[in-house]
C-alpha cells in the first residue's frame, strides 16, 4: 500500500513537472514542432535508462525504480500527447514535420535511454 502511495506521489510530481517544462519550452520558441513534448519524452527516457542502469549495476532497490520509473516517469512522459501532436501536424498539412517528429522522438528517445544506462556505469 505504501508503494502505491509513493508511485501516486511520484506521478503527481512528474505530471506537474511535465506541465511546467512544456510551458517553459513552448514560450521560449515559436514553432509548429512540439518541442516541449519532445524535450519531456527525451529527458524522461534518459531518467528511466539511468535508474534502470543503477538498479542493474549498483543494486538500487526495485521499489525506488518502481517509484521513479512507473510514478515519476509515467506521470512525466506522454505518448498520448506525442501521438496527438504528430497527428495534428499531419492534419494541418505539415506531414513532413509529423514524420520528423516521429523519427526524432524515436531516435533521440532510444539514444537518451542508452546514455542513461551508460551513465549508470560511471
């Protein structure tokens, strides 16, 4: 029961962080590209890779990984907003930008997760 409460608190923290970061990134640059969501999902991938690596290589407790991975990263990252924004770009006539969003998100997300895993080895 305590773990579920901690995951919920982590998710709340992640969701509020996502909102604040998205607002900051969106205000700092005017572009059709959904940079806020992109930054959020890439940094979330790095954090999840890092904590997974810390658990695998340094014995970080599973409960910590659950709170950070499922709670914080689950509330922070957003596949649904990524999907919606990509579809919106395509519907608005920016199909190439939509494809670019898919390619950039997948490539950078996987690279960020790998960097997080690698950083855990240091």
